[in-house]
C-alpha cells in the first residue's frame, strides 16, 4: 500500500483511484462497507482511501479528552489488510479546513488527486464549517466529472454502527460488543516503552505501552491476544493486560501493561498490537504484594481459559 500525503504533487500512477472518504477511526463494519463499495463500483481502478491526520476533531479541539480508537499507523495497517492500495492521508491544517466544499471538490478530489470515483457515507460532511453534504458532493461530481456513490449507514441489531457506539462499549468494559461492530478485535497498537520493572519483580514481566491520545477503555484487567509486529519475537501470543493507572502503586498516567504467556525475551522498542478480548475485573488495591500476586495468578488462569475457548 502506498501512502500519499500531499494532494498538490501526485504522481500520475497515483491518480484515477476509486476512493472511500472519511476519518475511518476504528475501521469498523460501516467503514468496511464504504470501502467495499469503492472496490466494487470501479473494479478496474486502484482502491483507495482518503482520510486525514490529525483527525479534524483533534485539530479543532486539541485540549478535548482523547477519543480516537486508533492512531494513524494502526489505521494504515488495518486498511492495508483490507486490500487498500492507495492511502491518501492528508495533513489536516488551517489551509485544508478553510476550503469551501466546492474548493475541496475542485482542488483536492478533482485537480489534486484526480480521483475517478468517490464513496461517502450518507452522513458525510465536508468543507469549511462542515457545510458540504453528500448531496453537494454528487452535484460537484457531475460538474467536475468524477463519480460519487452514497453508502447507507451500516446497522447491526437495529443500531447504527458508529465509532461513538464502539467507544461506549469500550468504556463499559464490553470489548466483545465493540468487536462485533468493528468486525475485528479492538486493538491498542504502539511501541514498548520502559517501565518501572515492578512486573518483573512480581514474576509477571510486562510490555508497557502508552495509551496517550487514545480513547481509554474501562480500566482494569483483560484477556488479550498480542501480535508482535516485527523483530526477533515477531508472532502471535496470548496474554493478560492491565489498562489504567496502577492504583496499588499510586500511578497517575494511564497505560497498558501486557503479560505474554509462555514468553521469554526482550520486547523494548518492538511494536505490539494488543487485542482486548474480555474484561476480567476492575483495577484494585490489595493488602500486600502476596495478595496481589495471588490475584494476578487467578487473572492469568481465567484469561487462559477464555482465550483457549476462542
């Protein structure tokens, strides 16, 4: 998959794509439906996705609580798995935000990227102050000679699949419900960073990752599936993870600490993708380290039973 980040300087081989447009946070079933339409409506054209980095909400409200389900790199990995060939990941800045809907259609879609067809959701808004609608895009497509398809909103069990509903499920500690809307496990992806080595001292060495900028799932312990995405330990593993602030040790900054079953090795600097499978319990404090270790053994045994049944 090629990633193109400048719509003003696009090589000829990166033009003419059939593209799904949106933020694609989580790449959920609704997003996949839009991407599949872009594939089917122009099967001879390269399949593309047009999205933005940072997410427009982050640009307009940088101090708002974190809401993203995935970072840009994780989104790119997920889109590549779906067969996307061209990822147009445009920097969202004041210049792009200030384009009127017609200017966006003319300067970005038509002249800039030279797209042959675009697919958007029925609730798609674009241009300055989100003033353009999907119907406006259809009109511009006729004027500027690119095709437009409007995809209906994806529903599941009479509820619209949305990033908002997925965030709510994760906040409630319902990762399986989130996965049903995503079409895949919700994953936290990032680089393993140095920690305080407490897990190693307790007999449970963990791989620590930041969740900064991401919507935090319900704090507590989870059964997880883990992919190590590169390096000497590349592969898939099972484990248990703690998401939160470690109240036993008076932590403050939320993170995710993952213990891999039957694993021995150094993961510092490696990129992990940790899939939340089932919520086991909330964060707790314990009367002494022996009680903490006993509970961690119970957590791991419960997680192993859950993961073995998948």
